[in-house]
C-alpha cells in the first residue's frame, strides 16, 4: 500500500504517542540507510562520502547516517545547509550535538561547498525529504545543483530533495539519485518518477502497525 505524506505524519505521531518516539524513528532510519551503503561498499576506509543535511528531520536522519558510517572506518563529511542554531527539531539537534563531539566526522557549514564534492565516491541527500514546497531557496538550490553535477553514487534519505512525494512532480529542481531509501511505506508519488528516485527501497523503522489504525482505510 502507498501512502501520502499527511498519512505518514499521522502514523509517526500515533507511534510517538504510543511511546515509540521520533528519536527512535530517526535512529532506525539513519541506521538502515547507512547499512545499505556499507553493504554496497564493503570497505569504506578509502571512500570519500559527502552527506548533505538540511535543518529538519531529514537532516537529522542524515546526521545518524554519518555517525553510523564513521563506525565503519570512513571519515564522512557532513555539509549542514544552515546554522546549527537553526536546526528545527529536538531530535535532529541532539544528533547534531553527538557529531560535534566526534573527530571521525568532518562538519562543514554551508558557506564553503563550492568544490567539496570533487572526487566524492558517495553522496547522501538528506536536505529536504518530504518538507518541500514551491521554489527551492539557497543554500539548498546550489547544493542540489552541486550534487547533480557530481559523478558520485547517490542515495536519498526518504525522498529525493525537490520531489513532491505525493505527486512525483518536480516543481523547481530535484536531486537525481541512484537509490532512494524510503521509510515505513512507499509514498504515493514516488513510483511515478523513478528517473529521479532511482531504485526505491522501502524499509521498516520500527513503527508499530497499530500506529496505522484510523489512518489507512
């Protein structure tokens, strides 16, 4: 079954109210995305991995991805597209604070992204997720251009940034990825635009099936 963004938000809220908190969802989403990367590249020590993160929960998922990748011997670089003070949710902020204590992750703020993707083997898109509407503002817009110009293998966390997951339409611009790891259930518009999504993999992140009661017909 495919679901809308509104339905997914309600399912997450129901799960949160049951005690399966959003921080756990974020941890599992980031961990399962990192697992797909580690399974594709059995030795990450020599790989240049760039993780682009926005200020919302999609960025929070990306922070978790970077932390898990660091445990596999690579030194991922996180590009935070904004200032840490502007990170929007407690879950994302707490995961950023962990990264600030890690020497095994490079943290870069958005002001210096011109050539950062040169030679990248893997790029992770955790910029916008489902939280996009209308024209994409800076520094997100330039980051999407930079990602699309790179020859790296690209993963999207949940939804390629710029894609409307309810319709599959790109209103402005969108990250074109090789693999999209989406969570819990397929978003209804994504199969309509596999040119941008690449291979779509649906992964469970521990949300109880009871969280769907009253949401799905």
